[in-house]
């Protein structure tokens, strides 16, 4: 595999995992807790506006 192909495969894998985690969170009723953790993670990455 070439480097761009490996990068694309990694991106697709992570995207698929994120979708699966979303489905699991919503079906188990734990989406609010799950999304609050994601929101906190994103807030630490972005500067305060």
C-alpha cells in the first residue's frame, strides 16, 4: 500500500468506528453522556471564541 492509500484506509476506519459508536450510544440510551464527552474533547481542541 502507498502512503496516501494507508492514510485513506485509516480515515475510513476511524469514520466507521465513529458511526458504530454513535449507533450504539443512541440505541443504548447513553447518547447524552457520550456526546457530552465528545463536546468536552472538541472544546479542548478549539480556542475559546
